[in-house]
């Protein structure tokens, strides 16, 4: 199966209590793609300026990430985010956002990508996410991410989008905001009632929850001693899920559940270093070793 | 095996966003004992005033909770706590605390209780907890709870106590405070380095973490849609753990892990109503049904 992801490709500057990294590779589509590429080829649609370093393109292409849908705007600058993590490494402040070319992003799905089986709409304006849906033909699974900004400012458009997709991934505070419900189990069920077939609530260091008509379950995060930089954890979580689903070529409940576990584990690697640095050092066998430890941890 | 618990017996008044309950049965030793009594007889040491309703004594005795160590102070008033939960049902404000007879509590372990196999020192001043240790003879397992107040104000006494016990149960913010470490995995390991054989960190709605020299694991909370009143969840969690250990008559790692699961599940019932109300409606088979669902939830 093929996976299409549409989202941001960015340059991030990250401050943590212990270290700082300037201008490293980031963006939702990048984190998603790299994580998914452990399992399956990926087709990426996004936009960068001509300041975007070639080495990043080389890195992604080597992973079987097709960049035919990556627009490079001549004279434009790449989306740049600068953020600072608080000592708890969970909360963060945005210090600077320069949307640059991403501010006018009009996703153009290349002809060969339009029949992708799985589509992931990374965090973006619901109107932009909808434009992607209008360009794809008969996807079997469409999943979207969102954020507080869209819940607050484009509420109706977001609800309209949610009705049209199969799954939604959002974090705990976003689920509470969207449903005005503090209990996460109830919040998840309310999002489910908005139309999708499944809802995944990300809880950061506490793991994730899954909701469908027939199942509600929780998976804890893999206990990680070394949290260097949580940036991209949510997107690599989604990438692990979708990548595994594409590899398995089915969306059965048991496959989805195992996919969620892979998502949790990929995210546990992602946070162990800045940008993609930790993922660059591992292969599929490392993920499977951690999966085995995770399964053992949850058996009693 | 016999379990001895020393802690508070209280009257609680609880406000939640949806409901209020005045003067219901509470206290750490009560919640612990009732939860443990699903698995094993319990010996309780505590103190109340002569205002303490007889019906509560009857209720506890019916559960095979031996109250020979419950001092009743003539003319005294029972410890009364009044609190209010914030809409997230996790954070709470204390509105009133009347320690009353609990303020001068001098635990007296009756002769027949002194050879208890398992001892649980519910939250209390480390000096008071130590007095219990001085009265018991050759317990096989001693576990203590604590709170931010003791970490801040009786730090050295607490550290001295931690060195002498087998296990400690504390919540996430207490673990961070005690170790000055924000990462919970590192915090757990640092508490372990203070001397006990195992450390359990409670994460409220997110479950619990376990640390020993050879194991680190996390268990999520059972997803609970109906959170009416979280008061006592932590104590009933500990009660479920200790009760199951007493029933199984061993402290092997596999038994401890299953005990932790029982603790998580008893707590998931506790929060479904005020005081002991939800636990009053269930029996061991209900807990085992939930255990099976929990195991299924964590299998993939």
C-alpha cells in the first residue's frame, strides 16, 4: 500500500533546559514520513523555500520518501519554528513562527500520488486539508491531525472535515477543547460521534487512547529515561501507525492495535534526540526489540 | 498472610463540579482496608473521636477488617477533611482540615497485630510511621505512602524511613519533588537509590509506574468514563496491591506485577462513586471481569 502525507516541512530551532539546536530538520510531514518509512514507502506533499538544504532532501529520498510533491518556491523561505521546552519537557513555548512559504501553501497532489491507499493530513488548516481530499481518488483510509488553533478559529470547517475522514489523531488538550469535556474517555467518544471510524488521543508522556464503535483502549508510553527533545513525537507516532498499516495491508482492529503500539514505540525513539537524529541510528530490528520489551511490560 | 495498616480514619466532605457529599466515610486507612479486604483480612490501627458513626464500624467489621487497633477518644472529634475537585477531576483544593484526634495520633499496635506479615504505613508524618515500625516484629514486607508536606518539612526523617522500608508508593508530583527530577523514569530510579526494594509512582488518571533493581514498567489506568470522586483512589490502589500480595503469599516479581494491576482496577472502581459507595456494590468476581478486560486491552 502507498501512503500519502500532506503537511509541513520545516526548519526548527529548539531550546531545552539542557541543550539547544539551531535550524534542524523538522515539520509534521517530515517526522511522519521518516517514521512511516521504517515500514512502507511514502509520498510527501509539502512546500519549502529554495533555502532548504539539499542534504535534507537527500536524507529523505534515501528512505524511499518520494518528494515529487514537494514544491520548492524560488526566492522563498522555508517555514521556521523556534520553541522552548519547559523543565517538564512536555509543555513548550513558541518563541518564533515564520510561516514563510508554508503560509500560502496550496497542496498540489501529483498525478501519480492521487490513488494513494492511505492518506495522512498532517496538522494544517481544515480548508487546506479538504483541498487534499478533493485531489485524491478512492483512498481506503484517510486520517487527519489538527490543533487548538483550528478548533478555535475554524470550528465549522473542522467539523465538516471530521465527518469526511476515517480517523483523527489529536492530543488530550485538543480533545478536551473540541468536546468541552474534561474526561478523556468521554471526550474520545464524543469526537467519535462527530463522524470518524476511530479517534486516537495522544497523551504525550502518558501514551495514547484509541476509540472506535467497538473498542476503547489505552496504551502507556514506553518508559523513556532520556527525553532530549519531544518535537515531532506526535507526528512520528502517527507515521508509525500508518506505516505499519500500509505494510500489513489491512485495517482490522487487531492490526490497528498493533499499529498503535508501533506508533508509541517510534515516538519513544524520536524523543531521545533532536530532530530525526535518534531515528537515523535505528533500524526496524531495534523497533521490534522494543516492541517485545513493551509487550512483556504489559503482560501479567 | 495478615496485613496491618496504620493511617487516617476520617469523615470527608467532597465537592465536585457535579455533586457534593457531606460527611462521608473516608481516610487513608479506610480506603486501603476496604480495597485490601477483597483479597485478605486486614488489621487496622487508627484513631477516631466518639462522634464517629457506629454504622461505619459495622461496615468495616463485616469486611473482616479487625478494628482492635482503632482508638476511640472520648470527647474527641474525628479527623474531618473538606475538599473541592476542579473540573479536570484530578486537581483539588483543600477547603478545610480539622485534624482533631488525628493531630495527636500515637499509633498503638495491639499485641496480636505485631507479627503482621505485611505492613502498610499510610500517609502520615515519618516520625509516626517510624513508631509503627518500632512496634512490629519481623514483617516480611513494609510499604509506606507519603505526601508533599513530609517531603518538604521532614525531609531527613522521611529519607531515614525510606531506607528502612521495602517499598514506597508516591504520586508523580511527590516523586518529582523528592528527587528534583522532572522525568518520571529518572525520578523513580532516584527514589529506588534511596534504599527501598521497589518504588511505585501513581499517575492518577494515567496509571502507575513500577521500579525495582531489575524492572521498570508502566501500567495505564483502566479507562473510566464515570469519574465521580477520586478521593481514596491512591489508597485503594495500595490496598488492592497489598491485599493481593497477602492472598498470594509471595512477593515474586510476577506476583507484584499482577498485584499492581489489581491496584489499578480497584482504584478504577473507587473513583466511580463517592467514598466507598462503588466498592460496596462489587465483589471479587467484578474485579476479575475487569482484570480480564484490562489484560485483553493490553494485548496486541
